[in-house]
């Protein structure tokens, strides 16, 4: 059962911000209890946290990773593009297993997941590495690093699940960098969490091959996927990925019954073209995503795009209106504190049914998955 967030909890979240290692009132700080090794600590021939990867095949050029569309051919002693997989003695290993560099207790609304266990807590975890190279990455200090370059925690799956349970978190969120690159760690942790009654949520760019994704869906309860643009050319130049893979990921999550929300970061000069946003919204409607929450998020100058301005709020509002005009029922604007577009409105009677301020819910008129005013079903996971 999701737990209500108190006003004190909300103030604590607001003051602490994202990415830090924190605990809630009365809970131990993780940093004081978890050993933190020096960057690049190695024990024996294979790195301390190594585990054989699940999806790869041998080729004359090395071990070919089959986890994501990059399909890196990894030679002996080398790593792939994501920096988290290494070939040694003719096998491919993940070197981020049980090896997170960031932990934090977050409100679920921060993910953002607005229709999934509102006001609950998520034990968030990330390792170094990513299989994309986004120019606008907000967590580039860990996503564009190898785990041998970051300070990490020794936290195997059973310990991770214990931490989530002892801190009264309703879910574990695999997030911050790119959970696809710590697939084995996420998968084993998610299985153990499911056995303990803890939900699993994945915050990802969705750049993954279909076979490992469908296997993962057995244990993932909710996901927020970054649909970074609706252009293959922009995906290649801005993110080093491709659009079609991500669109297929959205379809797979829907087919597998995983609760899904979508984020589109509106980057000036890159993804702010209103015609492209209209095409994206029309595609989502046509493919049956009309009740999937869509979050238009405000860009702030970051990483290799510090020369660009923040997204004008008017652009975000125009994008939201275009999505609503296309038939999408739950469209939000993020990173704009106090915006009316962070609230939920009933698509039937039009009344405001969830009042939000930042990550805090002020009022909630969704009861048993229905609008309290008119009885309209509001899709989501509410308890």
C-alpha cells in the first residue's frame, strides 16, 4: 500500500534534491553504513563486481553484446560503448553488478510517475555507464563514466532489497544513468523485490533489444521511457541512438502490461519543432497510447548544450496543447514549478482531480481508480 508523504518529508525532499545519498527522518544515512571503495578497485583477475553477461555471442572480432542495438564487438580486455561490459577469457562480463554509484530515496512523482502509487517512496539506484551519449545529459558525471572511474557501493541484490524494505519504500527505481547497462543487476534485484512484495520501476531511454526487454518485463511493474524526439536524424545526432528501437520498446511495455509513462524533453533548436511534436502525439494516439501519461519536460542548459537557453514555458504549453488536440488524455509539463499543467484533469468531466505542487500532492480525487466527480475510470496503479 502506498504511504502518504508528510509535509516534513516533502520539505526534506525539496531541500536535499536529486542524486544525493540520503535517508528519511529516523533512517540511517547510507554513506555511513555502506563501504565505499576507491575508484577502480580490483580483486583478482576479474573485477570485484563482475558477473557473466546474459546476452552475447562469440564472433571472430570478440564477444558481440546482444543487449542493445549497438551490438558492440568487444575484444579481449576491452569494454563496449557503455563502459560496463568487458571481455575476459572468452566471456563477456558485466562490471556493474551489485556496484551502484548513486542511491537515494525519492518520491515516485520525481521519476516522473504520476499515475503509479502516488505519494509513495522509491529506493532509487544507479550505476555508472550508458549506451547512449546524449549531448544534453543531466547525469553525465556518472552516465558517461566507467564504474572504474566512480566511487561505488558494495550492494548486491539481496542487500538492495533489504535496504528498500527497511526504509519502507514501496518500490525500487532503476534510474539516474541508464538501467539497461546494469541489466543483470536490475533483473536479479527485481526478482527478489517481487518476492518481497516490493514493486520495480525502470526509468530509461528504452534503447534495448526486444528479447532482453520482454524477459525483464516479467518483473517490472512500471516504466517511464524518454522518447527523446520523433526523428531518426535527431536521435543519431543528439543521442547516438535511433527512434525505431524506442518506439518498439513502448509497444512491448504496452503489450506486456507494464504501467507506462513517457517523457519528452523539449530542447531548444533540437526537439522543439511543433510539427514534429504533433506527429509524435498523433503516432501515440494511433498506436493506442491515448491514456498513457505524457510529460513534456523543460530543458535547462547542461553538459554539451550549455550554450542553449532553457525551454520557454510557452513552448511547453504549446506542445501540451498539441498533444491534447491529438487525443492524448493525460499530458503534463515538468520542471516548471507551480504550472497548472502538473495537475491531473478528468478527461470526461474536465475537473481537476489531482492537485500537485512539485513532488507533493495537495488533493487527490481519484478513488478506487475513478474520478470522484463523474465516475470516469482513470488509468494507473493507485494502490
